[in-house]
């Protein structure tokens, strides 16, 4: 049992702090003493189950996006040959941002340097010899701006020039045939004139 001695002015009120050890019913005895008079009283207090307050979660800050230009890139052609050259242009990069150019799907780094002070890039790259035929991607990878992938198809070297070669060959053969026919006709005409003169 604990006792607390409080002194308060006449007509005043007293607030008694109570430490709750557990739920249940407690008996509280009060002795009220005034000059020449002592009054004792008691009573029961029941403390219900007290649930700890639910902590209020701290608000989650909304993500913010730094203002800036949109990073875009493009290729000078969508079809190339192994060993051929393709020009990559890009804009919306950070000024002087480190940039790398990669060939996928088997990753091969083609170039590494920085963008211009204005955040632009114009760079000619060579598609490595031995690159497999089919669909590939050129990745423009900025150190802070992220990356953009551009589709590129690698075709056979003869496929791009073979039709022209055949066409040139056909024209050459046709021209030779025409010249031969013209020469033969001229020769026959001369012989006919000589025969008539005799």
C-alpha cells in the first residue's frame, strides 16, 4: 500500500496521479484533515483494459521528378551490314554527360565519351564484323539520363549491293549484245552493197 500526503488550500481541489500496474479493481482510502477535524473515506475504482494508442504513421513524401528535357535518340538507318557505319543522334541529355553506345543482344560497347555542352550527341559507329544477322538494338546509355534502345537489323553485305551488281551486269551484257548486233548489221549491209556493185 502506498500513501501520499498532499496539502491544499481550503476550498481547493486535489488531483491524485495513479500509476496503473494492471487492470482490475482497486480500493482507494482518503483521509481528509482540517483544523480540529479528520474525515476518512474510501471507495473502489475499477480500471478497464487500456489499449496502447495506435501510432500515427508519418506521411510518405510524394516522389518528385526533376524538371528537364526528354531524352530521345535515333539512328541514321534501320538496316546495316556487319562492318558498316551507322550515325547515332541524341538530345535531351545533361550537358557534358558521360554517354556510352552499346550493341545488343550480346552486349558490345561501341563508343564512350561525353555529350555536348547542350546535351546533344552525334556519333558515327561501326557495326562489328561478325555480328550475327537479324534483329539487334543500339543502346544510348547516359550516366544520369538513363538509356534509350533503338532497333537495328543486320543483313548480309551482298544483299544490299547484290541486286545492283546484277543490274549493272545485265546492262553490260545487254550493251555488248547491242553493239555486236549493230556491227553484224553494218557488215551485212556492206557486203550487200558490194554484191550489187559487181
